[in-house]
């Protein structure tokens, strides 16, 4: 599959926040739905990596360096679901959109390898995209001034997570795993410092 195809699949995840925003499901129902999807995804990864179930579709959606490691699509679901379980919509939806839409836009602008940092201009563009995606939701969850600051903080750390590739034991940490948690943490901390409810809203099972 071409990189365009992978980015289109990546962006199709916008359907998850969309079904909440369109009031098709409640916030609690979306969280449970994401937990179920994440469970299915990791079951498929177990079958692929441990059992050896090797379907042609895996060759299409995974990159060569993911053939023997947990694939990016699983990390994508894990990171977004983790944020959704911990926070309310004003924090979670911006963090999700930064990964769902911001990351493929950044990928299209950059030409770096998986273990290379992105150029400063690409990081700056990612910040702008993330800010635009976040600010409607952070403002809705607070006030114009506070929401703009929270969006800027979340966008800044989200752009850094996208652009800077930490390497652990010779393996670059996938930004599918890092963007939503750091962006959500940035937004929540900004809310807290500015005296607004942080949006911390854990799902109690």
C-alpha cells in the first residue's frame, strides 16, 4: 500500500470522534466502543505476532519495520483509547484529532525516516494544524482566552511528539503512541494552571 493509502486509513479514524459530535453515541458509549475496538486490534496483533496468522492485509497496512513488532495501527488505538478513558471531550477530542488528522498532514509535509526528527518547518506546520483542530473544543470547555492557551500548549507538545523521535534500545518510539497522551496532558495541565476544571473524567468500569 502506498503512503497515501496508509494516511487515508489513518485519517479515517475521524469517524470515532465524529459519531460523538453528531450525537449518534454518548461520550460513555464512545469510550466503551473504543475499548472494544482496541481489544479486537490487540487480539489481531496477538494472532499475527504470536500465533503466526499472516494475512495479506497485514502486508498492506504495516511497514517493513512493523513486521515483527506491534504495528502502528494498534498503538494508534491504544493511545487514543487511553486518553478517552481518562479525560472528557474537551481534552480527548483535540488530542485524538492531532493524531488522526494532524499526523498524516505532517507526514505528507515531511520526508524523514521513522527514526529521524522532522524539520523545524514541519514541526511548526504541525503546531498550526493542531492548534486549529484543538481550539474549538478547548474554548467550548472553558473560555476563549483559557481555551486558546490550552490549545496552544496541547498543540506545542503534540507537535514536538510528532517531530522528535526518541530512540529506546535502538528503536524509535512511534508517534502513534505518544501524540494523544502528551497533547491531552498539555491541555489538562494548562486548564489546571488557569483555574479551570482539567477535564479529568476517568471511566469507572
